[in-house]
């Protein structure tokens, strides 16, 4: 059990203002694995006061010193990687190998990357008779989700530290325990008091207090589009900067000359990865109409070979959904697909064999999906693949772009230049070409209702900077 009775404010573990707590549930066992404090707006005020008091000194700390601490954080994360991975696996259901490699390995690499990125981005620039100076935006409020709990924290904290910002973090109350371990790491490496503060609780109480707070200069939010709109509305009253990484309904466009088997296999695995709980997941598979049945057979094989089960076992490839509510949401969407006339190829609403306990769902594939069907239009956040047939390339691009979202996408073709030409026509923040690998230095973020701003790499650091021109 990881029972947390204190939150981290001004460099110390302190009791919150109230006594209310919330249970953290292991989605594989449905048992309680810990409790966290439910903070109030009073606790947010205390954290903001601490962050504001620390800002002047931290923002003027020499860059080399800030980067030394960032390097120490990355080293400590690596040192405690097994503990972090076990915690992420228990709180949100990730298979332990995935938790180690992705949920902990990736944010550790992201943290370390800013020791190399920051010097060139923060350098002064001469422009005519002006010196262009880049300064920290100020006190930041971070509201992070449960699907990649540690990575989404680091994706905000690392560039903010490099820029010289101070911060208040509210992790998701669904999977918060890794955030407390992360706070311990920052304390262990000697981060100055008040630079980083952690307050736990729910969105309507703590999240809204952060978004509306007059002494917070910037809010970075990752979560649903609905909640992101609410954050932006609250933040507008103080004209603070807002960055949002929101929902997605990403399309993979397989062109007629592509290697169909390779493309469908890769897309199916991407859709089912992290039990489908990835905002950039490729959940719409667009294929030439005359090859739809072949594509469906390939996707069904991938689904059937996906080893679903106990996240603690190294052979498990897909664990449970994060919560009972999320399971019910995904099952609702699967039933909607059936009701609206899509053809269920594999999966469905019944629990996987032998997994009556835990929030497990079957990897599900639909074909004959119309572009306006619910399963094609709305973000499901579960392992549900919708195969949409098309007749012409222009039609495929139009279908891909019809979505209200624009976070990610993919194009497959036997001609890489042709694939890139199609990718340029997709209204989305990232596009994978013929299975191009994830890059932690590339900007991540979306068009349209997928949000505003970018995370990771140099572009992620720029989000935390104010630009000053000194005319000489």
C-alpha cells in the first residue's frame, strides 16, 4: 500500500488543509493500492505562494546549474526505474515490460534531453540593433492525465525547469502515485524549495483552482477536449498562457501501392498499445475498398495474438483499462458500433476469457465503418479499430481530415515521396510515414480540437519562454 497523507509544498511534505482522501485502485485486481489527499483551493494557494516566492531566484539561476539538476533528476529516475515502473503498472494497468520501457524509460530520456536542448534555445540573439532575450514565462500550473502518468508530468516539468519556471502540479487522481515518487526524486536531488510543488485532488476542485489562479502565469493541460475547454475558459479571466494537449482520432491512410500486411499489422498494434489509451493512437484505418476484407483479416489476427492478462507478467502485452468507468465507456462505444451497423470482425463487449476480475476488454476490430459513425467520429480511448473503406486517394484524405481532431496520423505507400505528399495534406500535428519511429525531440501536439501548443524537444521548451527585445 502506498498511502500518502501529505503533499509537497515549498520543499517539504506537508499535511493538506483537509482530511478527505481518495482510494487508488489497481485496475487489474480492483483492489485498493493506496490513498491520496484530496486537496482544496487553500492548498493550491499555498503552493502558488511558494512557487511565486521561488521564481526570482530560480529564473536567474545560471543555466548550467539548472541543467546539472535536470541531469541529476534523470539519473535518479534511472536509479529508481524499477520502483517507478512497478508503481505505474499497478496504478494504471500497464504491462510491466511496457511500464519499464515506455512509461519510465521514455520520460527519463525526455528529462535528460533538455540538458542538450536548452543551451542553444535559450541563447540570446542579435537581430539588427536589437538583442532578443528569452526569459521564463513565470509560475506554471500543470494538470496531467492518467494514461501516461509519469511521461506527461516530465514532458511539462523538464522544459519548465530548463526555462527557469516554477510550478504547481496536479496529477490525475486516477493514477497519482508515480507523481509522488517523482516529487521524492526532485527533493532528493536538491531542487530549491518552492520550484516544484505537488497538490493532489480532483479536477473540479484543484484543477479549476489552478486554471483560474491570478498568480499563475501559464497553464499546461493534458486531458479530454471537454476539460481542456473548461481550463481555457477559466484561464481567460487572467489572460494567462494556455497550452492544451487534448483528444485525438488519428487516421492511418493506407494507399493502394502500400505493403498492406505490414501497414495493417503496424496500425493494429499501435491502436491496441497501452490498451488503446493513447491520445495519438491510430484508431481509424483507411484502406482501398477492394482490400477491406483482407485488411480486416490481418487486423483480426493481430487482435487474436495479443496476450491479454496480468500486468505483472512479462509475457503480457495488453493489460486492463485504467478504471471501471473507462471500461464502461469503451463497452458503450463498442455496442454503439454494433447498433449503427458496423461489422464486428473480432472482439466485442464480453470480457476476455479468464479475466472476469479487472477492467479488461477485448481488442476489437470493426469493418464497413462509415466516416460519420460514432466509432469513427468520437475518441473511444480503448483498443477499438475502425476500418473505413475508400474509393479514391482524395476521398481518403477528405475522410482523414473530416475529424474534429488533428493530433496524429500515418500514411503508407510503396513510394515514400508519394506518402510524404499525402502527409502534407493531412491536418494533423504529427504524421508517421511508412512506420516512422517515435522521436522524443519532435514537437508533439495537435490541430483543431486536439489542442494548442507543442510538447517535447526544442518546440516544447519554447512554450515556457517569454521573448524580450532590447533595442540598442
